């Protein structure tokens, strides 16, 4: 069976759109959304993205935290914010990983969790609308 065949038939909570929009709000790169519900019990999804510099990684993570707070979504914990190499924002049902690009390649979470279903970002967010509002964010 492929990871997509193992994916639950129920869509992830609609609030996932807030996570995606928040990441794109600071031009996070290469967003990947993994549905982990069929493979683990500690979270429903990973949102993985990258920044080009330590400063951008920190800015993306800070923006996600602020933006989600406006929508009433608070993190359980945040790790790695000072270093800007790999920031983990733990929201319980969603874990957001913001990586410096070479660090992301090294840890390869997408490969490690290859048995998880990949979900198209476009299933939750109109990318063209986000790009127009935020100025050509890369996905």
C-alpha cells in the first residue's frame, strides 16, 4: 500500500489553513504537509518549510506564532528559536518544522516519514491569493 492509500478519509481540521498562510506570510519555502494520523498517535500533521538564512527561519517561526495567536491558536512549546537552524513549533495536533535549508536536507523528515500521506497545500489554501496578499511567496 502506498502512503496515500493509508491516509484517513477525513480531511485534517480546517484550521490547518491558518498554519499554511502564516508560514507563507514570511515567504517560507518548499512547504510540505504530511498527514501522520495513520502512522503515529502523537500528532495529526507535520508542516515542514524552509528559510534561506537563520534570520529568515527565526522570522518565519515568529510570524507563525504571532499570526496563529491572532486566530486563538497558541503553541504548547517552541524549540530552537534562538539558533534559527531548526525551529519546532508544537501545537499538539500540528507540529511545524521551520528549517534552514541545509539542515532540512540533512535531517530529511520527509524521507523519514515517507510512509505518511503528503497533502497538497492547495487543498487548504489558494496559493495565488496568498501570493497576491504577501508578495510572491514561494511554495
